[in-house]
C-alpha cells in the first residue's frame, strides 16, 4: 500500500540527529521528499535527503529556509535545547528564557513563516515531552515549555484549520542528547529509567518517529498529543 507521504515534501527542523533524523529517515522510506533543517547543517543533498541551515531564533533565517524550499506539505519541529535541572532559586532566568526561545518561540516563528508555503491540507507536528505533565523537582523549565507546547498545538489546530496540528510527547529516549554523559553513567541512567517503566526499557528514536509519521499520514488526526513514553505517565 502506498503511503500518503509518497511524493510529499516534509521539512524537519532540528533534524540533524536523534528523533529529528529518525523522522526524516522514516518519511524518506515512505517516498517523501525530505528537507532537514538545523543550525549545524549546510546546504547539501545526500541519499535523497536535502539539508538546509536555519537558526530558529532568527526570523530572517527561517524566512530564507521556506523561500528556498517553496511549497511543501508537512512541517516537523523537533528543535530543543539541552536543559539543566535546577530549582528556581538556583536558575539563571536569562538562560531559561533562551531555552524557551528555541523550543517554544522557535516553533511559533517557524510556523508563522511557514504558513504562506505550507499546503492548506498539510500538517504541523510539534514536540513536547512527558515532563509537560509529569512534575519533577528542578524541572520547571521543561515542564513549562512542554505544557505550553501542548496547549499551543491544540489552539493552533483550531486556528489554522484545515491544516492539522499535533504534538508528539516522547519519554526517555536513547538519543545523542545524552552523549555528554560517560558511557557507564548513560547506560546506568537508561537502565534505572527503563526498569521503572511498564515496558521495562527506554525508547529508541525510531519508535518515536512512528508517532510523527502517524500525525502526518492520518488526515483525521488534529489537536492530538501522542504519548510515546513506555508508560511513563501512568
């Protein structure tokens, strides 16, 4: 059966590694024309996937991206900063603002600049995380960003209709986001987190990518928050 993504154009912002790269791969396998966009990328085409540089904190950079691509069908936004857990009393609020600037305001900038180019029956997929609804001491930045992103997704699903807007909420996923940890520490952390989940392990980027594919392919899905967290919110 031919995928609804076959022949469609998908832009993945934040697609240089991890979940974004897995989404790009999954879309390409289904016949989509994929553009990876990120701050550390340059304009290239390799194995059928095109890459473009973009700075999500710069509206002009986003404008140039969409002008270079032209008309497209699906926008996937996975850009997000590395956020350190700290209580409010010990947090540099300017740094916290920078975190919001990338993941929340960056998504809004991207959507605003994308609208003139995004197909009227296209879709937007945003990224939150289980810490939007699972409250953990010291994680107020992630909780705030993710909760706001989920509310934003539902609001925009009504405001931008008939374009569809959904949010994917991953749990603990084995991605390069944890590459800063020593191998032993990383594996120990994954083992501890996985043992606490009903599925008994942490997730893989390819498993989360399936949620973005669902959001793009299912034309009857909008305003949804898709939890892919191994039961972490139970």
